[in-house]
C-alpha cells in the first residue's frame, strides 16, 4: 500500500503581513486545514486521488475567502466567470471548463467533462448546458456576492486594471 | 485560485484547480488554471501539479507539464524540477506565483516566487502543515 499524501493551495501573490491581521490569518489557516484534512480523510478511507482532490477543492470553492466558486472575484461587467480543471495521473484523462457562470462547484463540472464527455475543455454557455444535462447544481448571483470582493472591484471598475488574487495591479500587455 | 494534488493508496496521482479569474477582467479572459499542461497536470510516472499565479506567464511557460517533463526526460527529482521552473524559468519570464506538486511516492513540493502562497499539506499520519508566507 502506498503512502497517501495531499497538498492544497489557496492562491499566491503579494500577501504582506501588514495587510493580514492575526485574526484573518487564523481564519485562513483554519480554512486551509479543514480543506486539506477533508481531502486526506478521503485517501485514508481508501478513496482515489481524484476523489480526494475534488473534495479538497470543493471545500475551498465553498469558502468565500478564496478566489474560486463562492469567493470568485468580479469581472468588468460585475459578474463571476469561473474556470476549473482536473486530471487523472493513472489514465491521463482530463476535463476542464472555462468562463462558466452560476455553477456552484466548477470542479465537479470539470470532473463530469472528464468522465462523461468525449471532450477535454468546454466553455461558456455550452459548458453550462452540459452541467444542466449532468444535473449539477447552479447557484444564483447572490450566492457569489462577497463584500470584500465587491469593494476590490469598485476600486478598479472604472479603469482598465485587472488584479490577481492577492497581488497589486501591474500595467502589462501580452501579445 | 485554489487547487489540490494527491496520491492515493494505489499510488495514483491526480490534480485539480479552480479559479474565479482576475478582478475586473474582460473579453472572456481565461488564465492557466483550466489549460491542461499549463495550470493543471497529472501523470503517475512523474507527478501531479496545480498552479496559482499570473496566468499569462504560466501559459507561456507551460509550467505544470514542464515540471513533469524535467522529471521524465531529464531525471530531475520533484524538488529539482520545481526549483528550475518556478524559481528560475518563471522568474526570468517575470511571472509571479507558485505551484503544489506530489509524486506517486508521496513526495510534496510547494514552491512559490511571490511573497506568499496560501498552502497546506498532509502526508500519511503526519501532522497537517499550513503556511502562508515563506
């Protein structure tokens, strides 16, 4: 029997200690611990690596602290567009979705694409139609509203700036 | 962006990544997260990888697959491959961020070149590790 292991991340960037209070740090730490232990619990019970990563990511998607699922940031139009992907190291099968709206857990949709479609990457309305056909859960706009994310968006809404999870904006172009 | 990589009792690895993108993005911009090989990749022969950071750089550097390739074709360890890609190649590109990775043997790497990365790991019955800063 192999040794089980799991690692998770909740984003990277310019996270200065000055901008993260002790209380906030405690909350983030608790959320990360809960997610990684949820995934590890799946492994300890004999579950697959696929099931474990889905469970850990689902926990993070349901937590408003992180930029995914419920905590997704606002687009220029004030909406939420989400992407997700999953890959199986045993079979090299992969599934992904891009630019989907109102999907409660995009990682579940990515897994459904991998296991129930003949494609690897679905996007936009088509991906949402596939989610309906698969019986996946949708959530209203209000579910994705978060006061902090809204205030972050207000700061740049009337500019061309785009901001990464925890990083100050940079004015760069990519051709 | 959030992500997870894992190895199970059968020695199979998997990777998953999910993101809400970037604040104030437009034109249906897509980053590296849903791009297999850039933000997410898994292969039992090498490792499973999930990335987080400025997606445009990660796509151009094909980060996740690059880590796997260094292990498969050059014989690098996971740590060596991650060091090469995140701390050298990405830095040259100007790309900020990091990744998490795990091998079928249960070796974990969580390198990042930004000031911080929210991360956690748990191996077998060892204590849970949680970190934010370097």
